[in-house]
């Protein structure tokens, strides 16, 4: 029975059909993007994913009646590639952006009633759009606010693509530009830890400059925050798979690739349990260590560099209360181990009470801490931060751990990140860890998929779909 889709790459021993074909290994955002882009250009695509679902590290699971995201994921208005992806899978309305950047910041060290500050923008040109917010930001002294303004102007003058910046750490640069420890905590790390998954002292100056220049110093609306109002699995699995099906992509989950090799005629063999797939091009859209294990000899000049790209963990703490305790959709915190708190009640399907998720980045010190110890640590902190929790009953408390959530954005990581093309014709790399210029974000993953598809289409002699490159700086 045929569904009208173009045929997929053939199993070994099956006569090859006319046209060009590709196999994409990995069904996260990078692989899904590459598969969609290739299929949109008329390439016959098979997408192989070892897990039983798509979505990579941005997924959902069931816990009783709750639908739980493994971690809270947000994006910004400047994430033009991820926004294209949402449009492509017809999901943009399910993950809307703020009308205007507005981040509540609560400092528990201040007296109750005076703890709330806000980072928000005005409808003014850069950098005036943040001027009033910074001038009124209560968590820094007047002198610290002035010093932040001077550092921001200096940061605006940096070129994130300068290799010299990649060798320096952001914390040292901030100290050299008059930033106090308090300013780093209350502003630079407040943003940087969430976007880079590292504190300033552990982060590449090049990546930090990219984040702050693009998000805060490029366009007035660049840092407006968006997040999914439905479970991530609805976006990155169900709707992504629907888009892949509509594009004619053959998607196979629970299918782990064991090796990839080039044939004498320049085509490729992708080995899976039970057989091979013969194809014209392969995109490896898997984590760096897995990619290293699949690379054929000679594909990269220094494949061992992939193993030098470190990883960084993210811990998520999930708390379900018997009653509503928080009126706002999210806030950031100071003076406490808590970093960011999000209301996930509606998205999870919870009918009574409230479900809060704490997103704890750069969690090296806590990623293996037992749940009971985390409960003892974080429930009292939530009582300090949110008065409504003090009389509430905790109905559920659990954690999710992503030990290798992102690549570590350490100084020097830039020279380790490969581009989409390899030295093996027909073999391409994708993943947030590749050389996108971005830290390990959903945006970086989508951009990497676009870059891999673009490189493959050029080699396959296929035209680039015009809509694919509608967003700026696509590759």
C-alpha cells in the first residue's frame, strides 16, 4: 500500500530508484530539521532514531496523570531558526513569545515586600530599550548599575567570531571591566547561566559575547522570551513526526545505527540491526561522542577533538502542591540555590493544585544528589521565595537529571567544534555542539540541521528550498 510518499533509501540488495536519497541519524531537533530541509528539496529521506520517540533532550514523559517535560526549555525572539522550525511543524501558536521582555527577579536577602525587581524593555532603540529597567533595578547599587552600562557598551564592541575571544573566560573579562561579584550574580550570571549552562568564570568569552550581543544588544525585542504552553513532546515528537510524514520522510524509531561506511562507488551504507540502508548522503545528528564512534576513518582531520568537547548537566526539580501558590508564569531568584521557577500546571494537565518546575543549570555539584536531600534543600527555599507554599501540602516531589544536557561552553571549545562538512564526500554533521556560533540551545540545534542540509543539497545538486533560508544568518 502506498501513501503517496517518495520511496526511502533502499535496503541492501533492493534495486535503487532514480533520484537522490539521504539517511539522517538522530531524531532530535538537529536531525528533524535536516530531514525536513532535505525532503522539502525533493530528496528521499529516512530518519533513524534509537529512542522510541523524537525530540532528543527536549521531550516529555508520563508520571501518573501528569505529562512532564524533562526540563524547562525557553527560546528568545532572536532565535530565528527555532522560530522557523516551529512554523514548519505548525506549532508556533503553542509556544508564543512575550509581547515584551519582562523577567521578575526575586532576591530573598531583601525584606519581604521589597524583594521583587524586574528586567524588562521599553519600546526604544538599543541600548535605550533597557535603560529605564537597569536604572531602576533594585538588586544592584547605583554604582554597579553604571558599571554594568559601561561593560555592556564594551561588550557591544566585541566580535564573537574572533578566535581570540574563545581563549578567554567571561568572568575575567567582567572583572577587568569593573563588574562586582554582586553584579555578576544579579545580572550577568542570571542570564548567562540559563543560556550558556555555565557561570561566567567557566564560559568562553566568545560564546558569552554572542549571547549578550544577540539577545540584549542587537534589536529591542531580541530577548523577548517564548516557551511551550503544551508538553514538549507535543511539539518535538508528535507535530514534528506529522510534518516529517507530510514531507515524505520515512521515520524509524527504536532503530540504532551501528556503523556508517562509504562504498566503492561513493554511495554510503548505514548499518542497522537486520540490514543496511544504501544512500547517497548521510547526516550524523547525534551527540559528539556518538558521532565520533560512527565516523569512518579520515572523515575529520582530528576526530579526537570531538571527545575533548566536555558536557554540562542540568537538574530539574519538580514540585506539585495541593493548591495554587504562584500567580506569575515564571521568575528568577537571587540569594538562594533556586535559579528559575516555572508554572507547569496547565501544560502538564494537572487539574487541581499547582505544579512548579525549577530549572537548575550548571548543576555539576548537585546532579547526583539523592532526591531526599534535594527535597530537604529546595522545599525550604521555595517557602522563602513563595509565601503561598508555606501553608500548602506537597503532593509530589521528583527530579529529572540530564547529566550531558549541553556541551560545556568552556574557553577553547570553539576550536573543537566541527562544521557541517566532513572530508568524506556525502557525510555531514549536525547537532548543537557543531560550529553554529551559538551555545548549546534549541536554536543551535536547528541551525546545525539547516547547515548540514544546505551542504548536502549542494553536493547532491538539489536546489535549496527558498523558505528554509528565510531567517537571517541561517548557516
